[in-house]
């Protein structure tokens, strides 16, 4: 007889993770951060990952539509008929392979982040909350065709020492120690991009110094600012 304190068996854990990923994809759609078939999400799963399918709107997505693949793109389980992994599986797999602390990757085409990215603009330290992405700025990766290895390489470089980056002429990517954290950061990046675009209406805003951004980072660490609101620090985390 099993007690409620025992860890769930792997099949139940996988089903739980699939449900969490679908809920997160739907939330991105409902909050306006994604639309149609734009964007994709993944969570670390064993030696590989669970990833959203290509070309399927989030509102039509069900847990069984997700794909379990290894970090070279090989299937770890049979896919549902007609389903293939997101075209950005390389980007997701490369981030998870090279960043052991990362458990989830979220990619969206959110409007304001994408508008800045169309100009190839980084988000500079115009606001102290930029620190939430891991440093004094949020870099914009150079452009490469969606789904390409080159885009994955550019993204990995822009994510160096960061949990978020913009993708030129494309969108944004966030990572987290949990799905909830990666999702919360995607919302934060979109908000910061919106604020920065508004601030730019009056000209280039003055920036906070690197010393002040370090002070903010220390203060956030001291207060565990943002981390508690974003859910548990490891695993997929709750998104509901
Ligand atoms: P997928 O539907 O293949 O995930 O592609 C959407 C996307 O946003 C590509 O960058």
C-alpha cells in the first residue's frame, strides 16, 4: 500500500509534467505572450526533455501531444500520430545540455520584447528589475533562421550568465530552475520591454550604474526577491 509521502511512480510523474507543460503553454497564449502556433516550451525529463509539438496552437494542445526526446532529437517514447517536436528542439536541448541548473526553457513571440528585438536592441539597465534576468542587461541574440543550429548557438551565447535573452527579428527566450520560474521571467521580460519602449518615447532614458545593479542583485538575493513568487527552485514547479 502506498502512502501519500512516497514519490509518484515515473509514469505518474511524466503525466504530471505533461499537464504542467500544457498548462504553461496555454497560459502563455491566454496572457497574450504567444498567439497561434508561435512559441514553444520544454522541461528537463531524465536524460532528455519533454517539449511542445511543432505547429499546434496551445488551445488545441493535450498532454499526449508533447514529445519526449533526447538531447540529439531522438525520440524517447512513441509520439502521438502526426506530432513532431518543436522546430526549436535544438535550442531547447542545447540549453538544457549546457546549463545543468536549468530545468525549463520558454520561448515566446511576446509583442514588446519582439518589437525591441526587431531593432536588435538589448534591454539595458534602465530599470532595476532587469536584474531578475541574471545581470545588468538582457542581450539580444543575432538573427538566424528559426529552427537552425545557428540560432541555437547565438541564443546560448546571449544567455551566458543570464536567464533571458531576446532573439533578433523573432522573440524572447527565458530559462529557469523550474517551469514556473521560466514562465514568470517571460512575463517580466515582456513587461520590461514594454516599459523600455515607453521610456524611449522621451528619448534614451538614463541608465543605472553597474555598481547599483550589483547592489540590487545583492538586495534581491538577501530577500530572495522574485524566487518565492515564481515557485519552487527545482523541478517543473507549479504553474497553476
Ligand atoms: P514550433 O511550432 O515548431 O514550435 O515553432 C514555433 C516558433 O516559435 C519557432 O520559433
